[in-house]
C-alpha cells in the first residue's frame, strides 16, 4: 500500500497518477488526510495527557511528605480523571488507525510514469517482438483437438473428477508438463535464482501482504474451516518469506524461484477464448521473485524481462512484449510487461508471463525492509514474474509444432522429455 508520507507530501501527484489507472482518488485521499490529521491530533492530546499524568503522579509523594494532604488528594483525583480520559484517547487512536488502514488498502499502487494511457488490453504498447511465426496448413488443429488425437490431455475426465478448468494430463502430456517445470527451474538456477518449495495454502496475513487480500474480485479459493487460501501464484508464499524481515543492504538483491500449482477461480470466465488450456482453475507455473533496493529495482525488472525472453527463445516460440497501459495494469503493480506467444492454429496471441515491479507497495504491507549503510531501515522494492506459466506455453508448443510425423519437441526441451515427437 502507499505510505502516508507519499500521500501527504505529494497529494496532487498521487491523485493524478491514480487517474491513469482509472481510479478516482480525490474522495478517498481526502478521507485519508482527514483521518491522519485526526490521528495525529489524538496522539498529541494523548501524549500531553500522559505527560501531565506522569508529572502529577510524581508530585503526589512529595505533597504527602510535606503534609499537604489536601493538594495530594486533588492530584489523586486529577490522575484518576486523566487515566479515564487516556483510555478514551487510546480507543479513539486505535479506531482512527484501523479506519485509516482500511482505507489505505483500497488505494491501488501508483503507476510508473512510463505506463501508457489506455482503457484495456487493446491499448497496451508493444515494445519488442521476436521469433518466427511458422506456416501451418489450413487444416491445422487447435491444441484441444491435438490433445484428443494424441491422448495427452483429457479435459472431459477433469470435468468428471473435479469440474471444468481442471484437466488431466496423460502419457507424453504429463511428461511434457514435468519436462517444462524442470527446464524452467534449471534455467532459473543457472540465472542465479535460489529455488524454494513453498506451501500451496497461505493464511490471511500472507494474502494481505502481497495484495491478494482483500480479494475484491473473488479469484481466490478459500478453505473456510481453517481460514486458509489456495495460492493463485507462488509469488504469494515466496514473497511472504520476507514479511516482517529487516535485511542487510549486502543481502540484496534477493533472487528466488519456485514451482507450484496455482489455483484461480476465474469467476465469469467463459467462451472460446478460455477453451482448452487457455484459462484454467488449476495450472502449473514457475515463478521468479526479487527483493531489491529502490534505486536498483528497475534494472532488476529489465534483467527479469530479458530472462523470460531467453526462455521463449529457447522454446522456439514467436513472442511479443507488451507494456501494460493504465487500464490493464494490476491493482498492486507500478509497471508490468506481459509476454505473449503466437498460436498459429488459433490465430491469436496468448499471454504466458507477466513481469512486474511493485516498488514499495507490497513491501509496505509486508514490512519488508533493509538497513542501509547508515543503519536506517527503509522499505525494499519487490518484483516478480512468470517464468513461465505452463498452460498457454503447452498450447502454443502443440499447435505451432504439429507436423505429419507428430508434434515436434523443441531441441532445448528434448533432454527433459526424453522424446523428440508426440506421436
């Protein structure tokens, strides 16, 4: 969340930048400023009352020692009155702080200045393209038909066992999944990321820390009895490793990677654009996470973008990188680059990765800090990216590499699959 310092010292700029995300911040920012003023005034009143109480309490003994019992009794009565008042001030202060916190979590992160204006996905800016779009025959099949032909993914069986959006991978389809996970993890390790294996469920504090909670869009699966949430991405548990942690400057940047299953309700998703692997409720993904110093975080962001580009290049997929516009960037992100690969059979671009810098927004919620050379603790910047999400990568690999002999496996992946074709 935004810090009060940023809001109070740059009020007009905060409102202007929030507008790029199509968020009208005037009213809520006004309430935040009023509450902050109330909180500070209450704190000042409480501090003055506590000082007076302390002074009176010290004087009672001296008054009684001097035999000035009447004044001592007056002082006692006054201290009792002050104690009662202080209870009220403390309650008022807690209420103001709680209300202030409830408002702050409703305010999105400020978009970076280079975030383009725009209303939605159609306004995102293409910044780079690469790879070669293959030429396929007119009767090329989409991946859901290829999955049935080669018996590698069973969507109907997933519906029987669980429901739509929970496919069952079989034979070479399951081996392809495992190969991609190992391929992505090995590449991440070689790029300097420390692998961790996180839990697949998190508590409220973790969901709150990375900004998934409060869950405004109902995208998280909630285990009511235990009040735990299935993770939508490994970003949540991995970033929360550093919740309430103060690191040394020399520890930064922190680079972690993790494989996990991911669970998303995807409420309201339907139609041809979500058919097959295009949108699932459960899917596999390798995530990269960085914790960095503010002055280095955008260099880290570029390194992450370059790294994801290297993965899609190795998989021989045609790709493009988009800088998300204000109307499409997430609630918590300051700057996001999306990677899309082209599906020839579907004749459309498929998103396979988002790489984002959250600046200090998550770190403020997490209380993730580091000590600089002057020993002063300050907020870190957090970043993460998909490297990569499997479903649409698999969709593009199946569709773009279909041949009369079968589905060709990219050379970089063959040592992991143990086969060159799905046939």
